[in-house]
C-alpha cells in the first residue's frame, strides 16, 4: 500500500495537470496566446532559474567536461542514424533525422525528473542535459535552417545565431557554471548570500513543472493523426534511443563505476524530440506530421515515466 501511495504521489500530479491542460483547450478556458505566454514564463524565466541554481551548486570534476561532450556526439550520431535508417525504411520526410536526436529536457525532462527523484538529484540530469542543449542550440538549429535555404536569408541566420547565444537557458547555464567552477557560489555560503540566491531561484522556479505540464496537456491533440507514418517515426526514434541509451549507460559504467547516473540516463533517452521542430516547417502537411510524432512520442515518455515511478 505504501508503494502504491508513493507511485500515485509522483504520477497523479502529472496526470492531473495534463488533463487540466486538455480541459483548458476543449473548454477554451485559455487561448493559444495565453498558453504561449505560460510557456514563455516557464522556459524563459522559471527554467533558467532552475539551471542557474543547479550548475552553481553542482560539484565539478573532469566528468563535468567529458559527459557533455559524449552527449553532444551521441546527438550527432542519433541524427546520422535517423538519416540512414529513415532512408533505408523509405521515410522521405526531411525531418526524420531530427526526430531521432535531441531531447525535450527543458519543457518536460526537468519537470518529470524532479517529480521522480527530487531537486537534490538535478545536477545528475543537468550534467547529461548540457551536451544535448549545446547540440540543439547550435548544430541542430543550423541543420534545420540549412534544410530550407530558400526560406531563410543571411539576416535570418544572423538572428538565429543571436538567439542561440543570448538564449536565457544558455546564459543561465553559463552563469551557473562560472559561479560553480570559480568557487564564487561556495564563497557566498558562510555569509548567507547563497541562501538568498537560492530563495530567489527557488521562488522563480516553483511553478515551472505545473506550467509546463499544463502547456503539454493543452497541446496533446490526437485528431487527424496520420497513424501509419507517425507510429513509424515514433518507433524509429524509440529504437535509436534504446540503442544509444544502452551504449551511453555502458560507457558511463566503464568510465565512472561509482557514479549513479542510470536514472538520469533512462529518463533522458525516454524524452521526445525538441518541441521546437514544427516551427521550422513551412508546409502544413509537415507540421501535422511533426506535431503528431511529438504527441505520440510524449505519450511514450509519460508511459516510461510511470514505469520508472513504479520500479523506483
């Protein structure tokens, strides 16, 4: 009975917020502009606060440099595998390789990980996330933009580069790493200034999980899904992620036998592709295809989340 209660404590808040998001869409309680505003608050303000604190308070070692590098290379490999396997399976949509790499950690991963394992374990997840964040904000977006050169001029690419560099997420990670590596954060502990900083970041990040899950529930739409193509894409991602995740776990165990990063790796490789994908499509058919693939991949993530909650 205690185990059931613990599982419900973790899973039920997620289910409730997703259902509330769906209800808000069906009853028009929140407009599309409203839900976009909630996403902006969560991703541009709340999540950077989480990342700033996480990286400032983290312990740094050579693994902090190597793990992000490994994850960056894994993301590149995921893209290459998607391109090769997609072609071999007759999947001609140019977005297929982008569905087999990258992880929606910002809009989903941190919320689910915190519910599963608590905020004190977030540095484990953030360390693994850093490499894929750098990949998504650099090479991933560059490859997406390259795919349709006729729709993007040089000014567009400059704006894209500026967005990458000045992204609140990137700036928060950079500030947190500087505070952590330099020892500045630890130097603030005796005076109590670190507690003040923690209080600010905790206050800003408190509603992040609820806002994100409400937004995801709002966007979970299963009407008019091209199921054959969508399940094929979701299945391809699941296979690629299972293979890459298994290799990453094996490599981590070989390099750092004492590290307890298995749970962070499991959740990371269960996550759907980045939710930004449909924005880069100029064709309505492609947008439907991508939105459908993201919705189904999100359901797979939530099923995996429930399984992780059950096994502990």
